[in-house]
C-alpha cells in the first residue's frame, strides 16, 4: 500500500510546478497570463473534492475561487488568498533560469518563490492534506488564487470583488501575503512580522505640454525641461516622518527585543539595526514617491510638444491628503498628473481571535517566536477585499535564515525560498486553521 504524502512532502513540488509556469505580468496584457496556473490549481483542488471556479476577466487572465465547508456553518468565513502572477524576470541577470524551479543549497529558486507562489503552494498543500484526511476547518474557508496583483489587481481581486462578490459571502477576515516571516533578534529569538497595515498606492503619470520646434532654436516652453524638473523635485523630496500606530508598535517591540529605549523623536535610529529588513521598514516611516519612467521625444533635433513621466507614490494610512498636497506643490502649474493606479491605505488593530491563532500556531512550531504588527511599504490584494468590509492581514509564515536578504527577494534577482521554511510554513498554517 502506497503511503499517503503529507503537506510537507508536497509543498516543494507544488511550489516548483507553479514557478515553472511563466505568469509574468507586464501590466499591459502582453504577458502569458495566469490561465495555465489557474487550471493547475483548480485541478489540484478538484482532486480532493472541491468545486473550484475559474473566472477569466480578460483572455488569459484567470483566477480560481473555491469554498471549503467548515464544521460550524453559523460562523463567519475566513478568506485565504494568494496571487498567481509574478513580475517579469531577465534571465541573464540570474544565477539560475528564473522559471526553472531549481533546488540548490537548500533553497527553491525562481521567480515567484517568495512573491508569492510559496504561499499559494502552502495553501494548496495544507488544504489538500486536510481534505484527504477528512479534517474540516472550524469555519468555512474561501480559497482565492488571483490574477493581476502585480499590476494592482484590476483583472484579479478587484474584478472579483466588483463582478462576483457572492464568491466571498460571509467572509469577515482575510489572510494573504507578506507577513508571518521571521526576523532574528538577539538572544536567539525571532520576531514574526504580521502585516496589519499597508501603504496606499498612487502610481502617477505626469504630463507636460510645450511648444514643439527645432532643436537648434531657443525655446523657453520646452515640455521635456518642465517634466524633468518636476521629476527631479519629486525624486529629491524627503517627506517628514509620520509615526502611525502600527509602525510605532512595531518599533517599540523591536527596541525591546534589542534591549534599547525607543526614541519617538528619532525612529530612524531604531530601524538601522534591522539588517536587510531595514529597507522595507524605513519606507513605512514616511510617504514616498520615486520616479520610474521617462518618455519624451522622437528625434534629437526636434523639441517634442509633450513629455511624460511616471512615478510610484506610496502614502501612509491617514496621510493621503498630505501626500497629494505635497505632490501637487512640487509638480507646479505646468505639469498635469493622472492616475495609472490609485488605491487606499489600510490599517487594522493587532488584536482579536485571529491574531491569537497566529501567535499560537507560530509558538507551537518555534517556541522563540514573538508575533509583532508591522506596516507593509507596498500593496496587496487586501485593498480590494477591504471594499467588502473584510478585515485583512498578511500572514504567510516562513522561518528564515538570519542572513537571508528576504526583502531583497521581492522583485529582485535570484529570488528563492528555503525548503525548510516552506515546510515550517505548512505546519504553522495547518495549526492556524485549526484555531482560526
């Protein structure tokens, strides 16, 4: 008789299979889409008795939703969500082919290994094992594997929320990406960062219109000059520090772990000792805007009538108005801004039964674990699900090596996830579902 494989046995294979499916999202529908990965996930769910629904919002752009019936149907449902798309990867920059799913040195390598096919695989592995063993969760669990998160979710989570909200009926809480990972601190202890907040998004297109003409002529109405000056002002501006309740709570706990006093007048000092995590955390101390795209002209000796730039703006919960007032002042009267993508900032309390379930699941597998709230500098599909009144958290549990540049894995080269971390995540997620 063949021995049944456990979730720990299966999670690496599932993650590797998903990485090998190129679901690069270029933001303009020119990529391969998520359809192949969505069908793979649907097949894996159907194998264990679920009835997954594949929803295609645009040719090739597909999401999967399924509901697992819980023991107590009177309880509110829990949403577990992950996205199937990834950002593109330039193969020549990588040590291994980015869509090979290669296992090397105790890691699984490839685009999506941490963002976020690891969590997709953990959800699949855990639910498959539970259903094969007849272990139903305490309450209904809705599973969503989504398209288009890397471009803001218009063809994924946002589409489902707008067009098919019935799929999430009864869901009051949700768990998604970029949380639950470990940060080693002195004393062989580990903080596990639970996302309870995330910055809002303001991807902006900046347009200047001037007078077209010959490049040899004097032209004080040059669109390229206007947009370049505006971009320079934005790129050089440093927004003031604004301590939100989540960031303050995180820094207080970090300082406690390091045995130093927290100085609210100089919070940046508290961030410096966080190693690779400092980049992510430092970005949650203030609003930010970074120039990313420039586009103007078509010939060296022709002054174009129009010049365009794009910038990636992020604002803290409670500081959206301040962000836009500053941006408009820096742009000045000669540059128009339009949204490429605009979405809300989120923040919830670090309390309640779901947080207690996360803490218990973590400490059961790592007695040195301390769960702490933190704010994500980026954005997730939680923004769309919040429109349904769902309280959202980031909890994709991973036990990480102390020296791994985890934040650098997101959209970086040589993205990889430790095999032991994946198996740890499966165990934690399984225990979490028992208590959620």
